[in-house]
C-alpha cells in the first residue's frame, strides 16, 4: 500500500511548564514558580531553547506547512506577548506556517491584566482557551484557582473586546459539593459572555494529585447524570454542537484538537511536550524531558522514548482518537494515516455494526449514539 507521510497534516504543540500555583486536581506537567513571577531572563532562556528544540525537529516537517499551533501548560499567559512575537518570528524563519494557521494559547484569568489581549492578538495568537473552570467563588477556591469569578468574566469580555473571534472557555462540572443549579449557572454564564467554544468535562480524581491523596466530597451519580443531561440541553438550545466527547462549538471547532483526533502529526517543543510524526518507515511518538531545569540544561533537548508504534497497535491508536469525534472520520484516513488496509478490520467493524455501536456508513468511520455512550467497550475490540 502506498504511504505518503507528507500528505498528513502537521501541527505544533508548545509547552509552557510554569504556573503561579499548582491546582490540587492537576496532573499535567506544571511547576510552581518560586515567587509566582517569571523573570525576563528565564523567559528569554526558555524561548531560545524552544527555537533550538524546533530546529532539531525540522527533519520531521517533510515539505509540509504548520496548520495549527497550541500553546499549553502550565500557564502560557505568564509569557509576555513580546516573547511570543519573537518566538513566532524565529519559527517562521525555519519553516512555513499556513496563511490561515490557527494559533491557540491557554490563558489563566488570574495571570492576565487584560490590557495585553490586543498584544497577544498582534503577536499572531488568534484563538484563546480561557481556563475558567467555574464562575462560583467557593468552587474556585476548592479547586485552588488563583482567579475569582469577576476575573473570569472580565477575561472573556475583554478578549472579545480586543478582537478575538475564537474564544474557548474551559469549564469543569461534578465539582466538590456542586449542585445541578450551580453547574448549569456556570454553563449559562459562559454562553451569555459570548464564548464561541466550550470545553465541558467532568472533574476526575487523578493519581499524583492533592485531590487523590485527600479526596473531596463529589456529587453522587444521580446528580452527575442530571448535570450531564441538562447541561447538554442548555448547550444545544444555544446553538452549540457536541463535535467531540467534551468539546462543544457554536461555529468553528478547534483545528488543532481536530488534527489530534483525526490522527494527524504534531511536532512538540517544550519541557514535557509529546509529539507524533509519520516517517517513511512508520509512525513514531516521542516526548521531551519534563523538568524545566533539565530541559534548559541540554539544548536542544533529546527526543525521549522515540518509539515506533507497532503495526498491531495501530488500529487501537487510530480508533482511540477518531471515534471520539461525533461525526467520526473519513474511511480513507485510516489507510492514508496508518499505512494499513482498512479491509483487515472488516470483521471487527461488521460486529460493531451488528451491535448497533457503529453506523453502516460507506464513507465515514463513526459511532452511533449508543457506541459513543460505550466508547471504551468499542475501543477494546481493536486491541
């Protein structure tokens, strides 16, 4: 089968590893700053290291342009707009970015004075993902957030005033002792403030977090089910559509996240960043060293665990991403992006269709509503 890695879309993930304070539910690669401040010297060192890291990955570009960029963390809004302007100027000298490249930055309302919003837009960032989590002061305090409800509301409003057309609001539900009414209030507030995309997901207690060691009292299953069902109705009534398990868009979905779920490629720079690249001999995943001091000490940082995805693991790897999408993906993507023949999976696909877990669609690989409800069971068939 013909396999052309250069035909697979390419994105870039940038990790900013610092935060003012580590939240008790967070298991991401984030590290508290000693005094809550990122010095100009440390910012410059890190940005220079990112450029060197990117340069070391140019071999993976393979004549493609960068279609989307996602700056995650940590708290990316700790980095100055001037710093981002310099960074993107340097990266664009090394390779092509598409003319309509979507560049997303995660932003914490507690680290923004809001005046820089226009500056971030001028630096090339054209999509914001604002980590609100809740508009309830008590819940924000329990979650260890450094912002209050007023900060969150003004961040969204001021982002729109600055000219951002694509504003994602990150919200969690199933928070400690949260009621149905409180969860719906959070959703309605985000909608009323003009969010065009809402990432709405249930709080989970992850290992290696404060909440795991000292578990809070969470709503019971009946309340969680009511929140899910009624929250979805609120979003639908206001013109949002659920294009991925926890992602709701009113207009444009996140281009970067779509590339993940459609099994595209992505370079990865920054401490703890994870990447996926397609080469002539197969598909590889890699990561960068997690600790910022180690990342800065060895420049460019090595591609750790640079590991080829085994052929027998490919069906699960692909479906684990693709079937998260409500509309699924084009059947042609499987061969194009794995190098395998979809016909080999036909017995499994037929069984899933017989169980009414997969739609009998000639063009798309897509779950039924029942299949999405039992997605983990569907995916197990591809192991």
